């Protein structure tokens, strides 16, 4: 466990006041500054350029890490997310605000749900991927590959056959005497029965978010540092066709912003952070629009609401600054979590 930096009294009071704003009466704080930029008429079927961006909560995370890993819990009507800096998993309930679900979490980052609705988490400090059973027991999904410990699992997605895919990048070096054991930054696949773990893609600079296309024929992976979204064809056995690797989109440009989390809607459009805000990209790789939320970074995003037409997303001024939660209503739904079967 890393020693947290001592905070000044002024900063503590500031964070406390922000937490009261986000949790108090649970109302939307404000219609935040921002806009929707349209680069192609096809965007009109996805979102109106006049749709407001709403600020829901502030003061999440701290200098130890941002808020991350949002996943909508439909039966509960709330958004579950990792507060990495405070080493907890929290939830945001519309109309009520934020509350803590579980702590500590070994600095959990990416979250999702498996086919049975169980929470699956990438635990950074314990260097493993875990699953939380209905009775609260924590089951290890993966912590080693070929006998060596994983580096620092980052984000995770579950396919409709139950297989679990996660990214494992190099990050800041672990505290001695620990060291990185895996020689590559890669994407791994765990079989639905947890019996096997296989490296399915490698050669990234920093593999981060990942998401399937609607029919799960393509897996998208964010390589954050070069600001690329890579695409791979998915083989029948769940492996990735490495020969099919291609740059689906580069989301770079003037100013900060890089791809972290990735989500896909029911029409196959891809949403991810990039230069200027959140990019909306069609299945052919064409940039349709930009959600300009006014902050340099977009740590992660998720679809939610009863109809899956609410886009929730975190924003931050720096990668180590306090994080805000915002929402935007769309015209088409995102892919549901847990994943559904595909015909």
C-alpha cells in the first residue's frame, strides 16, 4: 500500500466542500460549460448539438488517482465506479448523489459485470483481476500468466460467451522489492470457466480501455500514449487475429486529451476521450462529432439509464486532479452491460 501524500488543511476543506456539493441533495449541480461539435450530418441521429452537458458530481479522486471504471447497474438504477485516489468503489444514484460501496479495493481501476451480473475489477496494487460473488467473496479471475505475476491490470470487458478480456500495461514501477514480471504490455483473455489465461495481443505502448463491436466481431483497444484506437478481428475461438491489427482511429491533435476508456453504441459508433474532448467515431473510423466538456482529460465513460441512452463520463484538469462526473443524453442506446447474446 502506497503512503498517501499529506494534504494541506485548505485542500482537505476544499475536497470536503466539493463532496458535499456532489452528495448533498443529489440534484444536478449545473448545466456545465460545453458544447457538441458536428463534423458530419450522421451525428444528428446520435445526439443533438443543442443537448446540454450536465455536471453531476465533483471532488472525486485526488492526487493519488482519478475516478474511473464506470459501469451502470441497471437493476439498482445507479452508476458504480472506482475512486482510485481514495481506494474505494462508489456509486452515483441520480437524484441522491454519491455513496461508498466498498473499501479498500487494492486501487481498483477498470470495472465491468460478467454474465451473472457479478462485479469484475482490475486491482492495480494487488496486480490481479477479481470477481465479487453475491455473498461478497472475492474470487481471483487472473493474477498470473505462465507462472509470472501480471503487471498492473487496467481495464476489462466481458464477451457474451463469458470470456473476460483485460489490458495489462506497464505503469509506474512497483515499490521494491517488487518488479514487473511480464515482459510485454498486452491484452489477455480468460476463459469463461477461469481455467485458462492467454495473451491475445501485445506490442502496445500503453494498452488501456477496450470494447467490442455490437456483434463482437471486432475488439477495439486504446493505446493511450500514441493516442491510437487499434482494432482486431475476433476469431471464432475468442482469440484475436493479430494479422488484422489496424489503426481504427488516431484521436490526437492540438492540446491534451488521450484515449482511456472506450464504449460502443448499438449502431457500432465508438466513443473515447481524445484531443478536445470525447470523440464520436462511426464503424468505418470516420469522426462524426466531438463532445467538448471543457477539461483536458476524460478518464472513462459509460452508457446507462433505463434505456441505456445516457452517456456518463468523468473529466479532469490533470491526470492527478479531482475528477468530475457529467452526463449527456443521446438518441440511441449504448451496448448493455452485462453483455447480451448476439445472433
